[in-house]
C-alpha cells in the first residue's frame, strides 16, 4: 500500500494520537542520507545526534540496507527460541571482537533490556546480593530497573527526574561519585590525583551498602550524564575494587561501542575488561538490537524463561549488524572517527579562545561534549546559553543536543562517516551561533 503523503499541518495534528514519554525534538522526519536528514518542511540538517547516537554509518547506509533487505526476503522474523544464521554469525563476531573471556552473547531487543539482562545475570551469579552500585549521572535506560540505576530518580538536574515516580518498583541501587574531572569535588587534578575519587566506591561497598553487591555498572564515558569520560586510572581502580570484593563489573557501552570513541569499544583504550559488556545503538545501523557479551565463566541463564522476548533476536537487525561491523572494520571507521574528532577538538579550541564561555571540551573521538559556563573561573553553568546555541544551530541546519543531566553541556556526536567539509560546516555554524547568543 502506498503511503499517503502528509502535509506538515496534518502531521503536526496527528501527533496528538501518540503517547510519548519524552519531549518532541522537531518536526516529522522524512528521509536521510549520510550525515543529513530532511524534515517534512523540506529542511535538511547535518545530524550531530546520529538519532540517539545510533547511526555510526549515517542514514540509510546502502550496504546495510541491502543486507537487511536480503535478510527480510529470506527470513524476517524468528522467535528467540530458534538460532538463525545471522544470530549465530553475529554471536561469533561479537565474541571475536571482545577481549579475554567475554564470549557468551545474550540477545536483547533494546539497550535497557540488555542492561537488565546483565543485571539478572549478576543476580544469578551473586544469589544473596540485592544491591547494584552505579555512578552519579549514570544513564542505563528507561525500564523500571534501569531507570532506577541512572540519574533519573535523583535531583541531578536541579529537580527530581522522571524516574522518581517509578521507584516503588525498584530501590536497589546505591550511587557513588563519578570522576567529573572538570569539577573535581576533591579539588585535585588528573592524573596526579591517582584517581583518588575511586576510593569512595570501595568505601561504599564496605560500609555504605547493606549486604553484598550484585554488580557495579559503569559507562566508560557518560553520555546522557554530561559527556564525562572516565579516566583509565579510575576505571583500573574500579576493576581492582570489584575484583577484590568478587563483584561483577558491567560496562554499559551502549553509546561508546562500535567506533564512536575512535576505537571499536571504549574498553580498548582503557586496558581493562569487564565481566559483562552491554552493547546496542550503533550496532544495528538503525535497526533495534542489543546484546550482553558475558564472561563465559559466569553462570549463564537457565533455559526456563529467565530472559526471553518475542522480538529479542531479530534476524534482519542481526544481518544489518553484521554488515555494520564489516564496514566499520573494512573502512577503518573508528580511526576516521578519531581523526574527525581531533579536527572538531582543534576547531572548538580555536572557538574557546574567542568565547571563554566554552568552559571545557571533552572527547575522545566523536563523543564530544562542550560544557558552557558563565565564567571560566567560577564555572557557573550557562544552561540558557547552551540551549540557545542548540536552538540557533537548528535554524542554521545543524542538529545538536544538550545532555539531560547536565543541560549546560552541548553534545556533538555526528555519524562516524562525517566528512572533513561537514566538520567545517558544523564548526562555522557553531561559531555563528556563539556570536548570535553573545557573551
Ligand atoms: C549508556 C546507555 N545505556 C542504556 C541506554 C538505553 O538504551 P535504550 O534506549 O535502547 O533502551 C542508553 C540510551 O540512550 C544509553 O545511552
């Protein structure tokens, strides 16, 4: 059946039928190619949000689409109780990409459900434990358990977040300080500090949690939480503390995985392996897919329905994921992301020299955060300025976003295939926006 074209007015009117739990970000989207997306008004944008940081290879990568269409024609759906060819090949590929004993792949339809699967595995392996430890500003998803594990039930953005309403279903999380070096609460600087802030994790596990801890969950770079990279020394300390206490360590690489940081996984740059690695977003080239890659020495799920979803193992998304990984490796996309990230960072530093309200520029790769402040000495957050810049950029054809937990941080996370000329365009637009919003 041919889709009836909608006028922008009719599209806006039809939105009232949709019950959505977050704010609308813009008008209806119609088509996309490469780094660009076109809306129902015909406006075209360079999308520096990659549709929730998921389109590593950009919109409609022809080879990914071809792989998905070919799979659709062969076998479009199979329930999770059957192995299929793309599922088996993808599991082998993920096991191959991951270091050490990370060899057992659990399929999941979305990131949140994959994090929950990892939490379930942790509980299976620590039968007497009932608490998880996460970090300030963490974001692990939007299900009951994952919302409770993130910043969303806390007062992080200056008000209680949406997750606070759902806490009766999950109150089993204790949070410890994150290594937010730009505003170090210990007033130390890295690396001379020796990652002193990691001590609070050990102290909390020893004295602040009732009973044994099921797992520590960590994003190697917090995205939603404000683009905060966890330094290698900090993560090494976390690993040591978890090992000392016998607590499984879960890396949530849903955002950082598949090349965005300039490496296939952020863990590749940290020299530390978790007991479980959670993946999603860029893995599917836009198709919904997620996975946990668990240490094969852990006790795994029993075949009793401990973790099963009708759409938990979709062959089309898996065929797309196999192609995404093939292209990432073949075209050395992580290295390209590192180069484009360096270009962005250099350009942003030039802008910072003219606009001191750019307080901090964070990476690595194309995982870029720009923290806006009123004054670089007081570091008072300039949230209105960050939001105004994002609004101005929209008008100039660039989609940016601010971090939910730290809304004075602008996120620049385009598809990893972004070209040098497009980096230049985004930097010019940013320069114009900074001038337009004034100091
Ligand atoms: C680090 C991290 N973990 C978990 C999730 C949840 O993934 P999903 O939205 O696919 O459930 C997200 C989504 O933004 C994320 O960034």
